C-alpha cells in the first residue's frame, strides 16, 4: 500500500467455526448469499469502501479457496476478483458419500464449463508438494491446474502461481501479497 503497488485496502476476515468448516466452506449457496447480500452491504454501510466489483476481492485458502471461487461464480456482480490459495478444487458433493473411482472431482470446473463467462478475474496458487501421491487425481495441485486451464479456455483472466511448498500457512503468507497485487 505504501509503495502504491495495491490501493488502500479494507480486509474483512470471517471467522470459521470448526464444526461448520466443511459446511460453509464448500459450495454453499446460503453462506455465499450471506456474504454477498448481508456482510458486504453491512461493510459498505459502515466503511468507506468501493462498490465496484472489479475492485472487490473474495479470498481464502484450502476449503476457503474453493468457497471464494464459488462466491465469485455465484455473485460476480459483488466479487469481481477471486484469490484462491491452494483451493480444495478436488471437492465434489459425492466425496462425503462413499466416494470411489467413479466420483468425478473438481465440481467447480463443471460449473464454469456449463455457464457463460462471467466478469471475474482469478488468482490461483498451489504448492508443488500438494500432489496426489496415490495417483487418483484428487489433490490440490492437479485440480488447481485443471481449473486454471478451463478458466483460461473460457476466456477468464487467470494469474496462476505454483510455489515450492505444501498445504501450509508458511507458503500462503507470501502468496497472499502476490494475489492481491495480481
């Protein structure tokens, strides 16, 4: 901010109740609607912040990165930028009900493929060590690359970064700045 690399920023951090993590931070229309229709209007009424979606970022890491992508998909007129750090894009509703080799991962890819291109920009990152060592294609790295490729093919602006690291806050603290700059 001091060097004018990014504009003045107001950060709104939403706490996560442990037993609701995998309820709220997966593609959950109720939580996404709360964020877009209640929290963002409240923030705008209490703070001097933009109403321009092209200057509004929704972000998160892991399941929060998946939730951020879903919120951008569901509410592009509110969130014009998605910052997803090691997003859990392997997720599919079937993962919680006897997932096996017939379970198709990356539910978000299917949503973007089936919809028109939206006015949303993406920053995605994933760690080199966030790979699927079992060879089942269900971990962070491959799913993030797949989403990146689909979004680019659909005409989205996507900044993708792969870092040497795993699924941890040590890596995310550095790439958060990269995502905000992008």
